[in-house]
C-alpha cells in the first residue's frame, strides 16, 4: 500500500467519524431507509456507506455517503454503484 493511500484513508476515517456525529447524519439514520434496497430498518441495523469507497479515492462528504443496511453494505463491498448495477446485469439479479 502506498503511504499517501494510507494517509488518505486515515483522514477520511476521521472525517467519517465527525460526520456520524452531525445532525444531518442523525436525521438520515432516524429516517431508517436503506439507500440501496429502500427497506426500513432500525438505526442499529444501518451503517454509513461511501458510494465511491475510500479505498478507491472516495471522500467522507455528504454527497458521497449514504445510509445502508448491513446486508447491502456487505454486498457492495468496495464497488461503486455502477459496478453493482453491471454485476446485477451479468447475474440477472434485480438487486443493486
């Protein structure tokens, strides 16, 4: 791993921690809707997901983080939303 990659991840992890404390994020959690499957969950069953993963250069900003249920977040892994759609087309799966 390149040293600047690790520095980027450390900075973005810190920004994500701060964002989780924000009123904006608390309101998103209170709504309880997963960005991907659009089902409703308790806030304990939701997590922060970076649309463009930090490991791929993504940032911890409002425009790049969404509320995701743990299943969707685990399924997404390090993929971008476009890659998830392409994968679902390959497998014939309707879920993104």
